[in-house]
C-alpha cells in the first residue's frame, strides 16, 4: 500500500491522515466545496474536490470518489465512519477496481448490516440475543410472539440500526397499528419494510465490544460503555465498562465468537444491552471504525487505524489475545456544535477563540483551527476530548480539569462542553449509576 485515499471529512479524516503519514503512505483527501479550507485538505499530500457541499453530491458520490482514486493512483481507500463506511456496494466496487477497501468485506457488511440476519447469526453462534422473532411474516405472528415474551416489546427495522426505525409497544391493542406503521416507515426510510420484535429491556446499560479480525482470527480490544446518549446520539463513552468481571468476560467471549463465526475482517463493534440482573444480549453490529475508538486506544495503547491499514495491506495480526492488555480507564466527551440549553439544536459560527487542553493523559481529536468557519451541511461533531488515568475516579477528575481549561468560542457558537461538565460533576455518574435513561432521568431540567 503506497497511497491512501481518505473518503471522509472532519476529525476522522484528520485521524486517518495522521496514522497514514506515520506509516509513510502518500495521502489523498477528497472534499466537498464547503470543506476546501478544512485542516485535512491543508495537511494531505493531495486534495481532490469531488462536488458541492451536499453529502449526496460529494461524500456519498461513489462515481466521483472512485474517479478520484483512479486519477490520483490511490491503491487503498479508507471510508472512515458514516457516509459510505458501511455501504457494501461501494466496498465491492472499490474491490472490483483493484483498489483495497480499508474495512470489512462486502460479505461481512451484507450479513451483519441486516439486523434481523445479525440476530439469527448470533443465535447460530450461541450468542445471547433478546427474546424475540426473526422478520415478522404477519401481525398474527407478532401478537403471538408479544404474548409469549410479554409487553412492553420493541419493533425494529431489519434495515435500521442505531436506533432508527424503532417503535416501543406497551399493549396488544396498539400492536397491529404499530407493526403496520413500522413496516411503512422502514419501507420509506430504508427501502425494506422488514421488521422484527424484541422484548423491551428496561433501563439497560449499552455496552459495545471492539473487535479486530484479519480473516483468520478475531481479537477483542475490550469494551466501551456508551449509555450516555440522547436520541441515540452518543455523547460520552468510556472504557472499560463498569460491569462485574464475569459479565464482561461473557460479553467479550460472545463478541469474538460471533465475529469469528462470520470470518470478520478489520475493525468492528458488537453492541449489547445489559439488564439490571447482569444478563447481556447482542443487539447489532457496526461494520466500521467508530467515533469513540480513541477510548479503546487509550486503555490498550494500540493505534486502531494503523491496525486496520496493516490488515488491509494483507499483514496477518501478529498479536495474540494475551498481548492485548487493558490498563487504566478512559473517558471521551463529544464536543458538538449544539446548544444544550436549547434542546441540543445545531449551532454554527466561526471559531474566534480556540484553546485545547493538555497535560498527561489528555488527548484532543479535532480538525478545528482559529478562524475556521463551521460548515452547516454535516454532523455537528467538532472535537473529541479524551482523558486517561489509572482509575475511573482519577480519569473523571482529569477530564473535568481538561474541560475547565478548554476555550472554544465564536460569534453565536454554542457547544456541548457545559453539558459534559455537568455530567462529570453528577453524583450518579460518579457512582457509575449510568444507564441508557441517564440523560433523560438525571440531566433534564
Ligand atoms: C433496545 C433497547 C431495549 N430493549 N432493544 C437499539 C439501537 C441502539 N442504538 C439502541 N437500541 C436499543 N435497543 C431492546 N430490546 C434499548 C435501546 C437503547 C435505547 C432505546 C431507546 C432510547 C435510547 C436508547 C439508548 C440506548 C439503547
């Protein structure tokens, strides 16, 4: 691998660029007209404009991205996260053009991208899933299943994921209409009306396992707790989770078993719910590198993008599971251009004052610079501030100190930093009483 094309923008484009340069790769960054002055564009060896600001005409524009790769002579493409990262057709076209796709195989994506199929494969692999059904064939089947598992139940779209296409149902009277509406919504949103049912797990912890495969073997890089989220947008993530040792061990073993079962290649994340009794259930798999991968890097000392590039270059994973040590505790906060006092509605502005924190065990992943104008066309993530220390208590204190010295201001610009300060000060958070209802229950009002 000599020249890597980065088919993404913002902080993840910069993150990939940094590791690629350390490996001596030439870097090509594709960008929209709106990102012409972005930091990744300024730092890359080559930059190719692939279209106007709108994602459909740029970062989702497969012909233009492939053309940029061919014109620049790139022999590999890293998709980052979001956009085309989990698009099997794109991964296949890249491979068909003799270019290396840095990520899982199209087969991995097709199998695990469908949530009902992923559930079935998990069951086959002996991995615990939430009591529920495969894709529903009739409302009658839904009624029988819901009676068997008990209300409340949750309807999920097979082609959904990340909380999209989910619908909670409390009684049988509501079920028929809910199934028909969920199928309609899924058809409209994903072009696939298939839905399935699961028992609704009340107030779970949301814990995900990082895995890495080379097609022969799969290693886990421990787990992350991402329960602090709002409307399925993660806001704060930490590693390791606060689960008892035996629950964590079960979860990690299950994740490796499922990823091995499908011959998984590259980095991936298996999402689980853990109920109050410590039962864990696989719910879905993300076939991409994730926003929150830095907390895993901080507690393992590994560079996940480098490992992805090495696997993509055909190098077998030399590490054994025993080589991967978990050390200390890491917490990441997502700094979004959103106003927490106005229901997290998007905020834009030009960066006038920018002072990032530093000191031992503090990391900032951000593409911002003084004078940068935040484009309104993309997601609101401005930066991730991550702290590591030898235990959770110390990490909370260090991250809180880091946020207190952070200055990020601009005309009219609001960010989620004040919200994160409150979370880190919150007694329930400090005690680890963190469940998916934390924001609604502990941070509202
Ligand atoms: C669930 C659940 C409870 N019971 N499934 C699926 C997508 C993922 N991002 C969140 N998902 C959930 N699936 C069952 N059977 C709870 C969640 C969930 C959640 C649901 C509603 C509102 C916020 C949530 C935050 C984390 C997890």
